[in-house]
C-alpha cells in the first residue's frame, strides 16, 4: 500500500513538472514572436541622370601620315650612306651621296658650251649693228641685212639653249646628294656603299615614314552606314574625340578625329573604312599596329546607368532590379536594358531618376524585411 502511494506521488510530480515546462516554452515563444526581425544589410546606389556617349568599339590598323620612297634621280655609284637606320631625319637632309665626279665634268662642259654661245651672240650682235648702220646708205643689200638679223636671233636662241643645258647639268650634280623629301623616321638602308644605282630601279634606296601624326583605319559594317551618316551629321557627335586602346585594352593618352568614311564597300567582308587622324608626338603608335577605337555614334542625355552587379535575372532570364522604397523595404522592378557603358548598364525603361536600387545583397531582400543600407562605392574609386 505504501509503495502504491509512493508511485502515485511520483507520477503526479512528473505531470506537474511537464506542465510547468510547457508553460515556460509558451512564454518564450510568445516573447520570441514579439521581437522584430533583424534588418537585412544591403549596398545601394541612388540613380542620377547623366549625359553619356554611345560608342561602337571597332578594330583598326595604324598607317603613317605620309610615306616617301627614297630613289635616285641620277645614275651612279653610291659613295656614302649619311644617316642612322631607324632614326628621325629632317626634310632636306642628305641620305646618300652618289659619286659626283662625272656630273661635275658635265657641268664644266655645259658651261664651256654656254661661253661659246655667248661669244657667238656677241659677234652676231655686232654684225647686226653694222648692217643696220649701212642699210640707209645702201652699202649692203637688203638680203645681207636680213641675214644679220637672222644670225642674231639664232645666236640668242643658242645661248638660251646652252643656259638650259647648263642648268640641267647643275641639277644632275645636285641630285647626286639624295635628300629626304619629308621629315620622319627612316627604315633600313636598301642599298649600300658601292652600289650602282639608276633612275629605273624598282627597289627604293630607303623609305621614310612621317609618324608624328598617323592615320588609323577602322573597319565598320556597311549595315551601320546610316548610323555613321547620322553621327557625321550631328555636330555634337562629330566633334567628339575618338579614344584608342591597345590590343590588351590599355588606353592611349591621345585621341583621334574622324576624317571620312570610305565611299565603297569591300565585296569580301561587307565593311567600309573609317579613317581617323591621331597626333603621335610620342611615337606610341607605329605603322601596322593593331588598335581598337571607341567611335562615338550618339549622345544620350538624362540617361540612367546602373552597375552591372545590380541587375538580377529571373528564371526566364528577364532582368529586374531591387528598388528600395521610402519604407526601407525592397521590391522587384522589371527593366529594359541597353548597352553596357564602362561597366554600367544603360536602363531604357522601368526606372525613374532619384530611385535607390540594391547593388549587392539582393538575396537578403525577403518579404517585407526592413533594409539597412550602405552606399555603393565603385571599384577603384578614390585611387590616384
């Protein structure tokens, strides 16, 4: 009997303890339900209207501003090469010296012929003067007088011919000094001392290229001819500089300007050529180099740009943004996107100026959770 009473007391104590524990759990649950959820931390940016330039990134090749093939204007043996290969040469600088001795002899011979012709002119002049004085007295015939006048005219022509021959021989002597017609950088010498050169050689002696300014020839699809024409007609676009980049993406410090667009289309590629003129004082661009250029095609004012990481896509690959409202809660907003401009998407529609969007932490925006926002700082901002 005593054992039965003891058992009943134990059961009663266990039931009471269970009820007490359940009450405590209910109170804890009620207290937990009453606490507000912790805010979700996100990084945001406020969208501000900007003026942006839309560009086409095109490949191109560098071409020299001017090219001069150095050729001999007289035939002879090269005595000296007077330049350093690969160096800068000035306009008029002597590059090669051809043996001048034969041409000096030709000049002396032509000078002697001129002296003889001038002596004949003097004689003919005196004869014509005597004939003129004797004609009134009829001491000479009219025929003799006409012969004296004709001899004077022939002697005058002979002197003019001799002078022209002498000048030609002097020019040939000057041409023995082969000079640079333009300033620029000269390549390797294609003829050495002792080479017999002539005016009919197919190979030049050297090549000089002016590269303090260069051309860049871009290739653009003919399908975008209308865009090119519209850009050329828009003064705001046509006056914009064209930025250049190396093959590895590194930007060049100088910019180019558009000169013209080719009027013909390449049959094989369907492309047209757009030529740029680029200052190149530092000689960073060399003929034949491959570059890329940002060719302006339109100016968009009051454009809205958002960082690429702010764009989220749903299961159907449709883009949307998380827009933060005045109540610090986020909501989805479908948007229509344009091209990427320097790491930011151009938004065509779905976003208004002054709205705040989530750039990082979109996965933390769940339901009506309140957002704790931190301003977005672009990568590299503040670096010098």
